[in-house]
């Protein structure tokens, strides 16, 4: 279809075959460039427009006062360190590998939320995953973008309006902090797949028996 449009647009009567070929090549390059630019800019533009308004409020996910803390970490980046591009919109956009230890006895399930603390219009939710079995102590990299992930748990809708993980994608020229909060729960959240942030947080009320945090940063050049 594109070749047909280009041939009609770039081959008027009397134009030499060599000139038509040259114009056609330039047009193909232009179209390809536009597609690449739109693909690169669109996530950040959407990010700036919807800010933090999709999931359930602009505040950070709370940790109930007095609950025990345990350790959450990643082999991909240290706490406070740079998140590799492979786990962002500039790379493969895989969810990062996560591990935890020191969780409280009696943990029946886990729930995780990842948020951008520096989004233009308030805290922006990138990932919700819950009903992770209580005997787990890690999540592998690259969890599929499915509402129900067999053997792992369920995923909610992020502030991009999509189920599963969408990695850091800050506007060009800025560096943002990304906070992962893992809740240890005395019982499962009993949510269906594709829940939003508001329902996710409401379901944790009274069930959190421990919590862990991990923060990574990511920025894109201007």
C-alpha cells in the first residue's frame, strides 16, 4: 500500500525514472524517521499528559506505621542506583529481577507496587502485581504483561492504562526516582486481575504484616 501511494505521489508524467526513484527513496526515509520519532516520543508525551492520575491518587503507596521491615533488592541495580536501560522504555522494557529476605513469619502472600515519585503531575504507577505466593522470595525478570501469570500471581492496570509492567520513561532531560514497595500480607488480597491502584491499596488495608522498599533512578538525556 505504501509503495502504491508513493508511486502515485512521486511519479507524475514526464518525470525521469531516476528522479522518481530518488524522490521515492527520500520519502521512504522520511516516513521511517517519523515512525521512529513518534515511537520514541509518544510514551513520554502520554506520561506527561496523564501524570499520576490513572491509578488511584497522587500520593505514594503508604507503609502502615509499626509494621516490620524486611529487605528487597535486585541483582540488576543497587538501592539508589541507576536502573539499566533494559528495564525501561529505551530498552526491552522487561520487569527487573527482584529478591527479598527477612520477611515475617505467617506471610500468606505478597503484593508489589512500583511508582515514579517525580512524575510531572504526581506519583505515577508503573506496576501492580499481587497474590504472589507467600513461599516466594523472588520475582524473575521479564514477567509477561498478562492479568493472570500462572504460578506467580495477578497483575493490575498501571497509569499508562495497561496491564503489567511498563518501565521508567521520564521526559527527556530529567532523572526520576522509582520506588518499589513489597507488602507481606497475612492473607491474599482477593482481587481479580487488572485492578487499579485505588482498589489495590484498599485491599491491603489491615492485611500488611511487613514491608520492604527499593528505589532506583533513571534519566534520559535532553
